[in-house]
C-alpha cells in the first residue's frame, strides 16, 4: 500500500523502510512472515516484470474492500491494465462465492502446505511494480535497510546474500570497487544450504573478481579454494569455468607461477566451447606453450613438457611447436638466433609487450634459454673453463657465473667453480651410500681378480708337478 499510495511515482521511501522495520519487530518470531516481507521488498529493487501476470481471485482480500476502492480510484492509468486482469474478491456476496463455500473444506485440505493465493498475488503485483520511480539513492537506502534486517538471521541468509550482491553491483557501477568488495566480504555462501550450487559459484567468482581488481591476490587465492573444479565438468557450466580460469590466469601471472598458468590454459583447452572455436583454441594452445617454457625447470615441468609435446595437437600452431621442440632436444640454443627467429612473433602477444610485467617476462624467457643451455652443457662436460662457458651461453663471464649460481642455489643443477683456475666442474659429489656401493664393487672386483690369479698359479704348479712341461734345452 505504501508503494502504490498515492501512486507508484510518488512513493514515500522513508515510510516504506520504517514499515518494514516495524513489521519485522512485530513479527520477529514468525520466520515465514518476515521472509515473505523481505522478499516482497526485494522485488522493488528489480525491473518491472508483468509477464504471466495472473493474480488469484483472493488478491484484494489482503487489502479489504474499502481499501480496494480507494486504491482503484487513486491508481494511475499506467497500472490499470495489470489491475484489471486480476479478479477481485467481493467478500463472498456473489452467487459464485456462495457456491464455492460448499467445497471450501475440500479446497483447504488440498491447499494444505501450499503458498496462500493472497501472498502470491502480492508478490506478483510487487513484481509488476518493480523499481519504477526509484533512483539509485532510493534503492541504496532500501538495500541498507534490508541488510540491517537480515543481519544475523540464518533463515534470511539467502535474501541477505542477494541484496548484498545487488548493492555490490551498484557500488561497482559507481566506481567504488573497495566498498563493493567489502559488501560481499562477509558472505560465506558456500555454507548456505538454500542456495543452488551454480549460484554459490557465481557469488564466489564475483568475490574473486572484485578482490582481483583491488589487488588483494592472497584473498583471491583463498576464495579459489572454495570452488571444487569438478563442478566445471558439467558442460552447462562452461561460462563459469572460463570465468574462473580467466581470473586464475591473471593471479598466476601476477604471482609469477607460470607452470600453474600453463595448467589453467590446458583446462581451458578441454572446454567444448573453446574446441569448437578454432581461433580461441589456437590462442589457448599458444599460451600453453609460452607459459610452459617460462616455467622454472623442475621434474614436474619436464614431465609436462613431454606430455604437451606428445599429446597436445600442436600442428595447428607449427611455430610454437618448433619453439617447444627447442626445449626438448638436448642441443644448445643460441639466444641471438632464438630472438631473431621467434622474437617478432612473440612480441606481438600481450604476454611479451605493452607493460613492464611483459618486459620482465621477456627477460624470464632469456633466463630459461640460458638455464636450459647450462643443463645441456652439464650433460656433455664434466669440467669446462668459465670463459668457454660464457662463450657458449652468449653472455659475459660475470653474467654466466651469475646464471650458473642461480641454478645451483635453486638446486636445478650441480656445479662448483674454481675461481682461481676459472674452471667449472659439473661432477656431482657422491653420497655416503654411493661411496659405499662403489667401494663394495671395487672390493668385489679385487677379490675376483685375486681368486683368478690364485687359480692360474695353482694350475701352473700342477703342470710342473706332473712333469708335463718340456724343458727349453730339450
């Protein structure tokens, strides 16, 4: 009544908020009543919807006959169409009403446990009114009121979450990202049993997106653990899957976890909608190769190199297939040649151009090429002079020494530098078990040799004793 009197265009919002407050206190113990009231008020935050506008016959029994006549007189012409389509309860004075009373008991039994027609009618009428004549300030005031009323009430957790989402969207549209993120911050939607699984994921993704925009990467990582990625195996959730991995790719690039970024792009490759679009598929495949070669060398990276090289359909991007081949073939890569051959192609991608972070990733690629070359050299050399190592790496002696030291610190390879002699040794020291095994093997060989010699000596003595040896003089 407050929303429609004197008309929808002149709603007293303060009075509406006060009424909601007062009725929530009056019916504070009636969970269903206050839930319906909050849901009714939430409809005034949405766009008007008059589709399937079919109110039950008892709709105006909620208002009363006298109030109905007043409302009909004051109702603007714009709302008359929806009102005329609704049957009016005449208080039971018509013949049809008297005839219906005979079967009233049976109807009541059939309707037991169902929503009252009058409440349904109120909700439909509120949906038809929607947010007419309410500006952003009025909506914000109503949302603040609803958030205050739903705070701490478990049976209203879903309504509070949806109101908070609407408020967050409005604050984000106004450019206040921090307040928008803080509005959703206290919502642990993963514990809300009344929310559908998809809606829960949508809320968490929105929380992740807002925290990403304000640069809170640690909270984004924490929120990402609340989503079970098995949920994305359903093809109906492809849009949420792509949004999730788009956020995770940005976080991984910010944190420098390139191997994780490669895994995220591999998941994107397995999305049916991406496989159906060849341009997007090839783009994702390029990023798989790029971030795989940017990842630091370890056992997992080597294993993934082999799997991508053998499993992924790299023939659609032959240049990137050749680049990946360079990191799987045990041969030296000369950085000037790599830069001349692949530089123009890679520099066109946003990954390697357009920002300071992109320039840093280009330096990381150079570092990975140098690290791979050092590992190749370690396979063919046990010792090498430092100046020769620098020559093979296309670096100065100081840069080569620094690159080698970084690999040793990260335990990627083993090396020792004899600074006075300027010699690098790649021969790893043996562990105690290896030393013992070597000693045991040497002792076994020694004993076998002694036994063989002893056998040969005994054989010679036996021949001498038998007189079978012919003297030289004879």
